[in-house]
């Protein structure tokens, strides 16, 4: 079937394609470098494991999101094929939730590894963190699978209801209806974002408090300490994620409002940021890692 694309649609596809492919290249670079290091060293530390899974989830999220957006704008009728819409949206949601929770795991790892507290439980976590990280990652994957499968069932139910009531039309038209089915979709998106966002906020606050205590102790003892540099580097990574997360949360929430189905500059800005987020933050993580930064500069 021939497409009927407006100039707005063509511009949107062009911009998000550039952002999506740039983000996929950045995350593919991250994954490739870590896989090569894995083959050479036969092992990965906890930080590298989190970065590897984060890069994989963001790569596939961008890839699937681009395919869905391309079909939605260029060939919207193709999404009427029932398995296509369900598969794309549920897989996209799985990858998105995975990337959010892997990011949260990275912040929690930085916090536990670098922050200094005398609490027994915190000391226990610091000692056992390398054993805890694989379980955190496994839990993130299982939660994301549960969210993705739940969304698949919700979309299946919604499409059946729509087919029985109207007999035709595509999924984007149905998204504007605020019924009980789509309340569950909003709840799923909210649950995935709020849980990870809460972990990032607490990690940032704990690390900031640890940095403040450490700085005060250094002024008292008049001694330099390498721990200060580690605190500052971790704070930069976590605060950059916190700022981008906050903006991302506002834009993501705005996409759930029915009025965002209309074509205007604000909606265009929202989707530009949402597609830029995975690549920009991965680039920040690369430049905060000396080995990854050196490799990227050498390739460029």
C-alpha cells in the first residue's frame, strides 16, 4: 500500500533516523569494546557487566523504536497486522525497561562501591557488591520480561475489543482513548520509570552526603585523598543521568497525553529528545571511562 506522508512526517522520520542510528553506533561501539575486552581477559568486572547489558538494551531499544516510528509515520496501516504491533510495542517496552533498570543498577553500584558509611549493612553490601550485581541484572531482566509480556497481553485485549467494536483502524487511533485498558499501560510505564528513577535519586543523595562528609574530614586532617576524585567522578556520572532522567520523565509523560498525537513543534521536540537520550547518556559514560574514551578517540 502506498504511503501518504506529510512534510512534517518526512522531517520527523529524517531527524529520528539520524538520532537513532547515531545512538545505535555509540551503543554498538560500547558493546564491541567490552566484548573484545571480555575475550582478551576472559572475565569482566561488575562495572563492565552493567555497561555491556546497558549498551545491548539501548541498541535494541533504538532499533525497534525506529522501526515502529517509521511504520507509524510512513505505513501506519501496516500496524493493523495484529502480531506486528504487539511484538514491536512489547519488545520495545522490554528493552526500554531493561535500559532504565540497568542504568539504576549502575548508579547503585557506583554508590555502594565509592560511598563511605560505617553502617554494618552498607559495609556488607560493599564487600559483597560483586556477587550482588549479577543478581541485580538478572532481576532487572526478569522484571522487564514481566512488563513486556503484560503489555503484550494488554495490547492483545485492546485490539480484540477494538476489532469487535469498529472492525478497522490502526493502533495509534486507539491510544487516545482513556479507558481501563490503557490505564494499565500507563501504570506499567510509570512503574518501570519510577522504580529506576527512585534508585538513581537515592544513589545520588547518598553519594553526595558521603562526598560532603569526606570533604569535611579532609579539611580537618589536612590530607589529600584519591577517594575525593572517585567521589567526584561518580557524582558526575550519576548527576548527568539524574538530569537527563528528569527531562526524559517529563517528555515520556507528555507522550501519554492524547493531545500529543497531533502534529506540532512541541511533539517533535519530545520525540527528538526521547531518541537522543540513549545515545547521549551512553556517550557520557564512554567519556567518563578512560579506556573507552581512549579507544573512541583512536577510532575517530
